[in-house]
C-alpha cells in the first residue's frame, strides 16, 4: 500500500520552503498541488499558479488528499486542520500550540472521520520523539521524559554561559539570527516548550492535559546574580520541561529553568539544538539529540510524516487507551533556588524546608523545597520583576 | 490487526531472563510457550516444563508462531532462524554476527516465505536505530552514520581516560563486571561493532556488505604512549565504526580507534553506553544515546520487536530497493596517527602525505594520510604488537 499523495500546503515560510526543497530532490510518489499564502504581493521563488490566498480552493479540492499545515496562527490552523480531518483528508501539522490546545478534539475528529493527523515536526524539530514514543516505547514504563525543547531560549542560555553575554544581548543576537521572534515571550517565557510537553505527555503517558493547567516559568527574569550563582557552583541554567511519573497513578508536568550539572547529558546541549531524555524502566536512559528548529530540520520531520501517510500511518495513542487510571497531578515537591526581593513572599510561598539562605544588599536568595501546587497558585507573583526561580536537580 | 503471539525462545541468558521479566509485568497478548536451553542441569528460576533441550520441539510446534533467538553461537543461530523463517514463523534475533554474516540470505528467505525477521536488539542494545533508519530516515539522504557501538571497549576506554587505569587493568575490570568476555577479541578487536556497522549499512544505504570485506582495527594494541599522546592533545580515544557516503555512488565502511575532541558529541559517551550519530542532508545532525548491552536494555529492544510483530511489521530495506547504484568502496583517504617500531613499514603502507613525525628511543609515531585500501591490504601487518593506529577527526 503506497498511496499517491496530492498535497495542499498552508504556509510558505521557512518550513514550507524547506519542504519544497526536499520534495523536489526525491521520487516519492507525491506532488504539491497548491500553497495557500496570506500575502500574494510577496515575491515567490516558484511559479504563481502554485499559490492561492483562498483556503477553500485547497480544502474543497477533491484531488488534494493531504493537507500540510505550516502557519503561525493557532486559531486559523485549528480551523483548517479540523475542516480537513472532517472532509476525509489526512493532515500533517507542525503547530505545537494548536495541537496542544486542541488535542482531545483532534483525536476525536480522527476517530470519527477515519483520518490521520501527524505532527512530528511540532515537537523538537528534527528529533523523532513522537514516532519513537508511539512505536517503540509503546510497551515501556516511562519514569520520566525531560529535555531541552526550545531552541531559542537554549541559544540565549548558551551565549550567556559560554560567551559571558548578558541576557539582553544574547536575546538580541538570537533575534538577529532569526532564532527568536520579535516578541520572544512564547520562547523565553516557557510557553513553547510547555505546548511540546503537553503533546509528549499524551504519547508517553496517555494524558490529555490543557496547557493552561501546566506550570511554565521562563528564563526572562534571569539576572547577572543568578548567572554568577550558577557559575560558581559549576552549573549551567537550562530551560527544562519535565514529565515525571511520581507514583503508579500520577504524572507531574512542568516547565522551569533548572540548574544543571556537567554530569547531566543536557548540560552539553547547546545553541539551537534540542535534546530529549527518556528514562524507561527497561530500556533505561535514552537520549535523542538534534536540531530543534529551522526549515530543513523541521521540514525533514514533516516529510517523514507525509511519507508515512502514504502507508496509512496514524498515531494510536495506545498509552491513553491503556492509561489504567494514570492522572495529571501537581502534588509534588521541588527543590528550588529562588532569588527574591520581598521577604513576605517567602512565607506566602510556603517552603516546606529551607536548606540555604543568602542576604546582601542587592541580592537575596533561598534554596529549599516547595510544593508544585504552591508555585502554580502563586504563578503571577513569582513571574514578576525581581524574582527568578530554578529547579535544583 | 493485533495477532496473538505464542513464543518459542532460544536461550535463557541475561537477555532471555530480562525479556521474561518484562513480559510478565504486561498484558501484551503474547505468551512464552517454551525456552530451548543447552544445559538442562543448570538451576532455573522458572518451572521445568517451560524448558526443553530439543530445538525441534519448538521449531515444529505449529502453535508457536514466533521464534526469539538469543543464543551466542552464530552458526547454530543461523540454522534456527532460517528454519523458522522457512516454516512460516516470524523471528526476533539479537545475534549481530549471524545477521551481518547472512544478511542477504535472510532477506531472501523473508521474501520467499512471507515471514519477518526483526533485530533491533542486535545493534546498540536499547537504541532504536534500525527502526529509525527504516521508518524515519527512509527518505533522507544520509551523509554518515558513526558512533560508539560496543559497550565493552567503550567501558575499557572510559576507565583508561577517566581513571588513569592501564589497558590491562581496565580490561580485567570490564571482565569482572561481565561487560567483557573471557576472550575479549570480538569486542576489543572491533569485530562486534563491525557486525553492527554492516547491519546499519543495509538500512542506511541499502548495502549488503560481507563483514569480511570491512576493515576492523581494535583497541587491543593501545599503549601508555598512545594514551599520553591523546591526553596531551586533549583527545579521548574511542572505538568508532564509520559508514560514510563519500560521493553519489560510494559508501565507505570501517571500524577504527579515533582521536576524539571534546566538541564531538561522542566524547561524552562513557562506560557501557552506546551512541549513534546520524548526519543527514535535511535533518542535519541527529544523535541517539542509550545502554548498549545488558539484559533489560537489550530485552526492551527485543520486546519492541516482538510487539511490532503483532502488527505484522517487517523491515522493507527500502534503501536497497532504491539504491541507485550506490556501492561499497574502499577508495578513501584517512588521516591517522600511527605508532610503530619498524621504519620499513612506513614505506610499505604508502602514506600519501605526512604532517608530523616523532622519534624517541621507545616511541615513534607518524601522523599522515593513508588510503583505506592500503590499510586493508596491510591489515595483518598493522594488527600486530608494537603498532597502534587511530583515525584523526
């Protein structure tokens, strides 16, 4: 079974172009019929008849059996993808926000209409983590899945720790190189890795958790004092999403900066690279590393999905079916470093134990244990100027 | 389609036991009917009726539809596996030597009899590299696949470089811990990683190359001088199998010690861990890391294969079908470090260029470029006491 695919592609940005570059070098039994774009006035490198601004021209074209959705706008993307799935077309998407936010609905649509939605490119670019969770770790008990899921913030942190740049300079450099958006909040605020974590959790643990229910703390409040603290202890700071089975029935999910020691394999994941660390009961520690973004790396993941659709491949969400009462939990204690200004805050946050305190005129920190629940409840307080929190391994 | 599997397992060593441990914790729609063992007098942890010494009792049992082959003896293993494939049973094997040596025959048998042979556990234990090459990089142009494929020699090299142990002591420690055999030649001589390399080459490039045609140089001639040389230059020595596309129609394959710098991701792969580094045209650099051996890590790979057989999974060797005239070549120039004693040898080896020479009473070395052809031709000379050769990146 190798079905000929006729593709309609939404978006002709860096991934869409990368994909076109890849497809034209191959004899893959697939053809791109039409790109849907938003700005017809832009100069394109391909013939004009390949482009349209009319989504319906593609969604209603019976010859097009496969939709590739590569646009930024998550709401518009959801509209496109759900219409496509309903009309019997299979879909490949790389839109992490859209998928994480609508996961349960998208799975229901696939079941109802017998269509398939694949999205390897949405999670860690080129790294085939979803496929491996689906196909290879489907019978494995996974203790934890962590890693570096966001290339922009990792690039910034690498510049800070390896080249002594201050945060603002590193951010600007990342923006100049196209690794970070003009509004970098999605990345440095930890939202982007949170969307990816929510998607990973569905394949690793069968959990469909709304991103809104998951804690994300970013690196945007990182100060020179925090950097010096980490350096003196021989740590690097990395932005780490964590999915961890804390007992037979509970999984915690959160995104937080973490003080990472040189023994940790994530310590050496630098710049725009991503890494996924899977701790499994039988396979033990498994690590996947590759480029987290960019037209060709993400394009290669999208192409692998397209190629798999030729053979009728679909995700089975087996862990969800076998979930055996596993539920999302926030009842978990973390050890953290917290830089703060206002002494009253410490009581409010309710540290369960404190192992270190430091006071100086311009720099105060505390190291201690705190419940994830409490961090979530006080998210708005923690996420303000003057504070920085990071997990200690 | 989820077929009930009834298993006959050859071998009840560390992997067979690991597999049994895993299966009993799961509800996988599969059952182990019988283990075939060689030594009935050994005390077993399971009921006696689960064991037999009679291979035919399993191979001729029509109820058993799946054979799991986990024995050491490559000739006996080939006999078992080919009989099973001929009689309509699917097979999972972890026997790298047997598979590498008989690959073309085994593929022909599968085609002829419509059966499936899977062997993820044969290559780098827990790391799902074969599955990813088959399923995920099937449309990728792969520039190179390299890595650390042998846990025993890597354990020895880690002890040497991280704990300053001499080679002999490190080897003994590896043997005491069960990481190396009493006769360690297969591992430290580079044969085991060569078998794995030959298997990888079939999935990465569609090449079926007899292991005998592939150069393997091991680490068993490593001396204190070589170690000191590497240390002074801030290198570690690792045993590295390489598959590399040198042009549109040629792929080189060889196993050789390599001087690895800290920037190389393989530098940090230590002890019994394995790592596979894939350089792909579009996905760029991809790295897979995990335990290379042991009952549970290898057992988990074997189990993934068994689970995939329930869904009728088989390798397609797509790269072989699409090979487009790609052939194995040895026409390639390497830069090497060579410690030697006999001055005459240098001429015989035919260095094409020399960039460094060093002479002292007890230690002479040369750094230069040499053809892979020439190394292969002079394999017996190079592989003797007093010489050590390593590739320089």
